[in-house]
């Protein structure tokens, strides 16, 4: 479980680093921004799923 959360943290850092790089671009690629937003939303759902299962395991 801890490894999964560590991997998600790495993905999260990569997403936010990409946001930072795109902000520096003079012409922001809308497709790239949309893809990053989708990745961020998917990551958040995955984190919620993992944490939800972790809570369920602790209460069982």
C-alpha cells in the first residue's frame, strides 16, 4: 500500500511540474493542458480509491 501511495506522489509531482512548465510557455497548448487536467483528475480518483480501501481494511 505504501508503495502505491509513493508512486502516486511521484505522478502528482510530475503533473504539477508539467503545469509549471506549460505556464512558462508563451503559447499554451490547450490539448496539453486538457490532458494534464484529465491526468490530475484520474490521479485524484485513484488516490481516493486507495485511501477508501485502506480505511475499509482497517475497520474490518
